[in-house]
């Protein structure tokens, strides 16, 4: 009988290890890789994705499974020690033996392994975990309902998937991916730069107007061509009367590819409405605004709406990937 108890204890510890490892794997699974596998038709990835979307399902299943395994192993261990020691001492002896045993073999080690191979573990265990979920579904529903009841005063709901996902969370995932070898160092650096775009203000990157070549809209086309030839830039801010009164941007290609006789036309006919960007706006806001307006260049203005510089999509991209060389 003792050997049978020991066999059941070993089985219970293994089951506890399975559930704790599954909890870690589902919590730290690479969701980007998972989505890619699911979109490629991987049926196990689809099951993992669906399980994560169900409120409290995988978390409830792993917690119920873990606690059932703990109860079984503890009761049986106590029963074994009761055969050799007094009933008052048996629970203490069982605890002294089972705590380090479960910590090492059913908690720490399985979680470390599952964290290292989270995606693989999740894909391999989703089927048995799904079976357990169906068998113990009534118990899991009750557990989640009780949890929701106690969380009601805080205005929160139990959810395994619908969690707030911040930039810091993504950075932690990137660090984990780098440590496990799934993400290269240069990829981590690149994504960090993208995430940190909002921390840099436009006036840190813009070209101030003191260094910008502009043209009066009352000037002629030939002078514009000469200015473009001299500076090498295809877009030129246009002002009216005063250089601080920027009314738009002229693209030299609008003139070069015009089907009309441009020499007789005013530069005003080629002025495009400018996109204004705040000097203290984040680069992420500036990039979004320029892309939304489909304009590669924006006029930077201060709080008083005075033009203080220009910024281009290229300027912003260089903050991410480094210096870009212009085509000859």
C-alpha cells in the first residue's frame, strides 16, 4: 500500500509540474510568433490563441489542476508518515518533506523550463489542457465566478487575455526574446528606437528655418529651379511677403511634370497646403500626421503658430535606422 501511495504522490507531483509549467508557458508565450503560426494554419497555435482569448480559462484550469495535485500529494504523504509516526506529527513530517520536493520539482524547475521554451510548451500541452478544462469546467467556472465577485469592488474583471499591454511590457518581452535567442540585438535596438520615438520632441530633430532655403511666391519659376539646383532639395517652403509667413510647400516635380507652360504661371499655382507640426510634439505624433496627410515634409511651428523649422519623414526615420543617403 505504501508503494501505491508513493506512486500516486510521484504522479501528483508530475501533474503539479505540468500545470505550473503550462501556466508559465501560456503567460509568457511569444504572442507575435503564435499569431504567425495561427495565420499559417497551425491547428495547435489556433487552439492556444483561442484558449488565451477565453476569459480565465487557461488560468483557471492550471490553478485548479495545481491545487488538486497539491491536495492529493499532501494527503497521501501525511497518510504514509502516519504509518510510522503519531498522527499529530505526521502532517508536520509530510510538510517538511513535500515542501522542498514540490518547490524544486513541481514549481521552480518546470517554470524555468517552460519559460525557456514557452511557445513550444504551449503548443505541446494545449490539447491535454483543453481536455482537463472540459472535464473540470464546472469547477473552473465556479472558481472564476468567485474571483470576479471579490474583484467587483475594484471594478475589475478576471481575464487571461484582455490585459493592458504597455510599451514597458513589450520591452520586457523583447528582453526575454533576446535572452532566449529568438530576437537579435540589432532587432531589439531597432524596436526600442521605434518605441522611444514619442520621447523625442520635434524641435530636437527639425531643421531650423535659419538653415532652410525658402522662396517668395511672387518669384518666378526659373529662380525656383535655380534654388533647387543649388540646394539639391526637391521641396521648398514658400512664403508671402515675409519669410516668417509660410503659406505652403512647392514640389519641383509638380512644375517639371506640368503639362502647361509653367514659365507664364505664378508659383502660387504650385503651392501645396502645408502640414503643421508642433515643435514640442513627439516624433511619433509628427510621423503619424505626415503619413496621414501623405506629405513627406511638415512645417514646424511654436506655441504662437510661428514657423520655426521643417521636418521630414526621412528626418524621423533616421532617428530609427541611422543616416540615410540621398539618391544621386
